[in-house]
C-alpha cells in the first residue's frame, strides 16, 4: 500500500508541475467538447447541476465522517483514525493548492456552473475520491467492501464527469484529485495496517505458557 501511495504522490507532483507550467496537452479540446455537449443538452445539464449541488465537498466529507464514527464504534479504531486524518488533510489541501497554483477554470463564461476560485485540483472530485477510497480501504468491513467499491466508484465517476461536463474543471484537475486522494488514503491505510500489526506483534498467542492437559 505504501508503494501505491508513493506512486500516486509522485504522479500528482509531476502533474502539478505540468499544470503550473501550462504543459498539459489535450485538456482544452476535451473540455471544449464537454461544454459544447452540455450546452446542447439542457436536460442532462440540469441533472449535472443537481449532482454538483448534492456532492458539494462539505456533504461528502460529512458522509465520510459518519463512516468514521461507525467504524470506530465497530472497533476499527486505527482505521477510523487513519480515514479521519486523510479526509482532514484532503479538505485542507484542496483550497491551499487551488490558491497556490491559481489555475483558471475552463468555461465559466458558459454559465453552466457557479464554481469560483482556482481550478486545480477539483474539490468535488478530491472529496469523493478520498471518501470512497477511505471507505473501501479502511472503513468498510471485509464482507461489504465489494458493494462499497461498486457504489463508490459509480459516485466518483458521476462526480468526475459532472465537473468536466459543466466546465467547472479541466480533465487534469480531476485526475490530480484522484492521485492526491490515492496518496493520502494509501499512506493512511499503510499506517493503519502497520500500526495494527505492531499492536498484535507484542502479544503472545492466547494460551501460550499455560500447561496443556493430556
């Protein structure tokens, strides 16, 4: 898991540099095609605007916090703490990175979204990716991970397409959010696993040292 986190971190850093220097081919053409399609389909665009409102980062993080509470009550305390730290870090990192890179949004003039501020990374996509990954890797009990993964992936894809469709974000804004979430949650999951292994490592097996009857 730590290798996954490191790979995501390196890829995110490389993408951030490319965004800062303007060396991102393909972003403009994909964004323009998406916005043109949105302008031609008012019904789909209204649905996308509803998705935008329902998946505001604050609501997504609150849903994740509910998952943290449930996992903690179920005895998955290390996992709950790791997920909480990953979510809090993502929530803080998003506005900091937006302000630092100050990337313009692709199509605010189209009037399809009211999003403002910097564009990289996407706050909506970062919140969803962080919560979904945390749910799958840390919070969900093993027997439910498959269902959680399918539902979470569906939500994440819908949100990611929505941000590009409305002209609120470039495709690389969304990709950067996925990579940052992978780095944060991957590192948190690695810590939780190592902490749990160390916690069990010092305990002798149940019944060790006791005389055995014949």
